């Protein structure tokens, strides 16, 4: 009996390893590009994909700014990355993407203290209830509008330091997204609505990257939207506790680690020769074809203009 159990266990482990490394783990960024003398901002870099992305940037020699909301975890992450990478040029700067004032304050501080910006990685994201300080739906406000304003305020510095890059963390969830210009800011009180709002925000990320690329033609600044894979992170931290407990054992077995989930972001930040794909969508370290609703340039342009209006950038 014991032999049978051990045999079944061994076969199960072997099968799991085979499936994970061949079908789940995905491609790794193999670029050996160095980033010495360059400055990188990574939003939401205190945990998960963002932290692993920032760690990779630091190992390549970059000056890395961890733009995070929570000071304690941001400073702890900066310490960890400095220790692991041996790079002391890793700093925490406070940024709350749910506050337009915080975004403007962050950019003012950064631009007055840092002479360079070579790579901006819009990594942070949220899926939960609530409103931003400025009255926007939390998911749409943070995932799209917050990063829209951040990029807008930092764009001139990126142009000055070109060739430079912008990486926008989107998601395959964009496939279920829709842009309803009559109701971009719904309350989102039910969890079913919040999931849909997340999908909508990820579609907005993809369309933002497309329109941004169009507006950046001729500047030597390129941008890319990215699906990291289905990753075990704290993105669903606002979900009810019982759901997290129920799902975690399966998630731990079947989802990517944050390190593996960071690979496509890293690829789009450092890989040489992908400049021709500016505005395109990447997954598994490869450019991917989008469904028609995610490559509608007319919708992308209108979303840009509406976003500018909502943020008061047209006044």
C-alpha cells in the first residue's frame, strides 16, 4: 500500500513538473542588456510582479525608483532589492495612483531631483471596490487614469532621454473589456461588476498604448502593453477572505510566480530590436495579435481625448 501511494505521488509530482515547465511557466527574457547610467520607474514595485521587475532592472545596473503607495512596504522592498542586487541606486518614492494630487506631487519631486528617465513601467493595478480621492471608480481611476496622468507628466523627460520606453501592464482580461463612453465611471459595488470593470480597465491600457505610440511617432520613445500571464500576486487582496482561502491552494499550484510573470515586462523594457512594434501587445515575450475591439484606433483616440478631459488636461 505504501509503495503504491509513493508511486502515485511520484508520478503526480513528475506530471505536475512536466505540465508547469512546458505549459505554465512560459518564456524567459534572455536579453543581457545592461542599464548602467539609466533610470527606471516601476509603479507598484513593493510586491509581486513589480518587485521582481524592479529587481531585474537593478541587477542590470539601473537607478530604480520604486513608486509605491505604502511607505513601509516600499522602503522594505527597496532595501531587499539593494541587498539582493548589490545596487545601492534603488530608491522608494511615494505615489498613490488613486490621488491626482499625489501623482502630481510625485512627478514634481522626481523631475526636480532626477535628471534622467529612460524606462517607465506602469505596473501597479487594483481590483476592488471604492472610489479614488477625486471621485473616480477605483479600478478605472488607478489602472487607467492614474497611469495616464503619470505618463503625461513624465513624457517630456522620456523624450529628452530617448531612446526610451514605456511599458504598460495590461492583461488578457482585456478580451472581455468594453469601453462605454456613456458610463466610464460606474459605481461598481457588486463583485461581478468589479471583475467587468477590471477587464474594461485592461482594455483601456491596451488602447492607451496604441494611441500613445501613434502620438510618439518620430520621437524615439516607444511603448508596449503587456500580459504578464496568470500570476500569483496580491491583486485580489480586496476580494472576500473566504474566496482567497478557497482559491489559494489551486492558485499556488497552477499560477506563475511573480518572477516568471515579470518576464514579458522585462522583455519589453530591455529587448533590442522591438522598436518597430511600438504600441503593440506582448505576451509570453512575443508580440500578439489583438481582437478587433482592442485595436480600434478610433476608440483609442476618443478614449485618450475623454481621459484628458476627465483629468483636466485640456483646460
